[in-house]
C-alpha cells in the first residue's frame, strides 16, 4: 500500500465567509487576501423604481466608512460600488479590493447575475 498525499487546493484570494438576510436585503461577508474583511449588502430599493442598492464597508476599520450605490440590477449596483470604492484609491478605511473576484464569488452563489455573454465581470 502506498502513502496517500492529500492534494492542497489553493485558497481563493476572495471568499464568502457568511451570508444572511437582513430584512429584504442579503448581506455577504468576505475575507479578501491581505486580511481585508469586507461586508456587502444588496437590497431592492424601497421606492417603486424596481432598482437595487449595494453598500460595502471594510470591517477592520475602527469607524468603517461605507459606500452605497444604486443600479438597475443587483450586479449593476455592485459594479457601481466597486467603481466608487476603486476611486477612493486606498484612502483611510478603503483597502484595495479585487472587485472582479468579489463579483465572481457572488455570481457563483447566484447572488448577482453575470452580464449577458460574459464569463467574467468587469468592475473597473
């Protein structure tokens, strides 16, 4: 009998660690490479526009600033948050986050839709 060696799988640089409902919203906690802990909340708008709102904040900041953006779909709202976050360019409370990988993780759990005809999501 030979020795079985367990294959090590690479740890994803962005992964969902928790997901739960808060009212009509879904909340997703992420662990991102470099010790960043990110929370993203996606909810339908409270008006009759049938749009969505996404909000995000990094949890390791003592007073974490938040970014909230609307979109016509959950994915569009998340992409808007990603663009606004990237525009902060590492300001205090806004660590660098790979929003493409955040989007891919949310597509994988069917939290957002992938853009038609695209395998990857472009957030930048």
